[in-house]
């Protein structure tokens, strides 16, 4: 089995292990995939986690030791995609692309765009926001769009989804926290379902602010604190965790701290309706971090549930009004 080729991971080590065998993991962000068998993870901070063979790819941070409990086949990879979206990119696009494009359309419906504008879509995923921007531009004239995401498989899906549109779109696999942004050259920045996930939100917002022209816009959509879909996901996860790093208020505070003014915001709601609870479990398993932690087998989710998101339009002040 060519694990590196199949999973698109930067595999550091892969092989078989016997019960009681250990694997020391150095400090950093890593992915652990238990293909067969089971193991226990103990971090240097004392955190513990049971890892069993599943579709799950477990994300771990910091140093620690993996102790195998049964004969196991495993892969240890550097986490260029620490949220774990890569192995499920095609499934994510299949199940959620059209719904997420609806959120993007809600953000751009009345957006003032000029022909030739340059937009950057942060955490572009499978390109739902890029597609919404392209559709908005069809009645105005071509714009230029750059989508950035650190999950390579998601970027591949985005390339396929955006092909053959009159507004050119390029996609780059890169970590946003280490991206070289232009200075005061970008007309708009978008972030669809990103800000509640990332660790380094302040740094990302500061970079986006510096890249925008005075008067440039920041559009973003996040999971609302009252989102039934979010609460369902958290109930389905196996073990504690913090996949959703922050709620609406903390994100808004970070946006204001970066220097933006908020023009307007409103709640957007849709409904995910699938044929059965098992299909809903497949959908949850496609959402990066939850799949990396594994799902509970003793609780079945509903087959239909609302999703609620907060849509926000923010702006970098014009010349003379900046911080």
C-alpha cells in the first residue's frame, strides 16, 4: 500500500507495530492514521487519546508517545493540513459544495464589484466562495480571484469546480499564516467558514488588512453560536476537543482589533436534509477536524437539521480614516 500516494500526506514514517511498541513524536503538528489495530496517544502535557482503526486521521499537537495496543498498521505524517480535510476533500465537495455556495451568494448578492478587481479567498476549500464571486461578476465584468488553502486535495477540487469561468481564478496551496501578501493592492478578501477554525486569527486578519486598499472589503461567514448543526457535530465527536476555536463575539472583536469597521451583519439559515442518519454521519466525517477525532457509534444524528451562519461585511477605512 502506497500510503503517501493514496492519502496525499507528507509521510514521515509508516509501518507495522506490535502490542507494547512505542513511537515517539517530536514537537509540532502531526497526523496519525491507524489503518489497522489500535493505539494510545499521550502528549508531553499529559493529554491522552485512544486511536482505533477507522476512517479517522487523528491530529495531534506537541510532542508525545504513541503506544500500540494491538498489532497495527500506521502512518505518521506532517500536518500540512492539521484540520484533516485532505483525505476527505472529494466527499466534502460532493456533500457540501452547493450548500456552501449558497452562503457565498448571500455574502456577494449586493456586493459592489468593479471589473478588474482583485479578490483573495482565504481558506478557499473546494472553492464555494470563489464560485459565488465568479457568478456575481458575470453581470459586471471579469474580476481576478486567488484562492488560498493549505489542504492540497481541497485545492485540487477547487481548480476543477472553477474551470472555464470568465473571471480568472487561481488556487494556491499555502498556509495563510505564512503567506506573503501584497501591500495595499487587494480590493477584497473573503473567508467562508474559516475564522472559527484557525489558531492564528489575529495574524491572518492583520495580514489581510495590510493587503487591502483603503476602502477594501472583508467578507466572512462563520458558524453562529446558535447553530444546531454545530451542536450536533459536537455531540457526535468521540472525546473532548476544540475544533471550533471561538464564537461570534470573539471573532468580531478580532476583526475590530485588526482595524476593520463592520458595515452590516445578518443570520443566514439553510437545512441539511439527507436520506438517513448514516448519510449525515458521512457528512460529519467529511468535515476535517471532526473526522480526525472520530465519531461516536452510540449516537445517531438526525437525517435533517438546520444550519445557521453569521454573515458579516467589514471594510478597511478609507484614506484619512485609518488607525
